[in-house]
């Protein structure tokens, strides 16, 4: 049976290693989420044939990046074979960015950074992100960012960042959200080797 046929039948995908690179954990006030716990996520991962999932808890994208990072670390320590983690950075605390990165970067299971410019209401090119760019560029880190067309994190805004910070791998979450955003995401990904 092909992977396409497995997917169409709702079967776990076999013959391919799937790592979900963009997932969240916990409640979010804007959307209904049925039991958004690690245990429920693992159950669904098994059902779908997903080997591992990379998480950034919702609480870190809305209320407190510090609390989100603690929840992320606790989850990947409790379920190391199922979860990888992103360090969430809130740019409104530029004096604490380096400290937060030093706390988590290099620890087992941590694969990069997650930012949410609209969730934190901070334009992707705002200088508040500067400590993150410098640190990530020096370490060659992966940064997953929420992107959405026509907002403060539309995909085309990543072009000058990719040009300047060549050692950062930028992963554009949602590919800009819809048709125009997807076109922008494809354009910048074609132009810059460090944008995906």
C-alpha cells in the first residue's frame, strides 16, 4: 500500500519517518482544543504514524515565554522519545533573551527557537529581536516563526534577515497562511538557502 493510500484510509503512515516540526501544547483562548495534553498528543501521534513532534506550548506564545519554556522542558524530559522542544522567545524582554537561550540551548531535545510576532505584537524586523538574531547566528540555530500574509510577519519580511544572518535557518510556519502568503514564502525560500 502506498503512503497516499494509507493517508486516504486514515491509517498510520508506514515506510516514512515523520517528525512534526510545528506543534503546540496546552490550552489557547482563541481556539477550541480537545484535551491538548502531551498524553493525548502521543495517542494521536501513534494513530497517525508520527515518530516525534517538536513543541512550543501555547502559554509561551501568549502569556509567558518563561512559563512556556519550563512546560516545554518538563514535557520533553518526561517523554524524550516523543517530543523535541523549541525555546520560545518574547522580544519584549530583550535584556533576558540571551539568558533564556543560555538556559535551554544545548540541552537534550532542544532543537531551536519559536517566535510568534503577532502573538507577541512585535514586528519581525523590530530591533528588540536583535539579541536573538545575534545569538542564533553565532550558534547556527533553527528559528521557527509564525508567518501570515499582510501582517507584521508576512514572509517577504524575512528576506533581509536571511541575507544578514546567513547562519540562521528560518522555518516559515504556515507558509504565510493563504495564497498570497504562500507565494511570498515560496519566493523567499527560492532566493535564500537558509529559508524553508
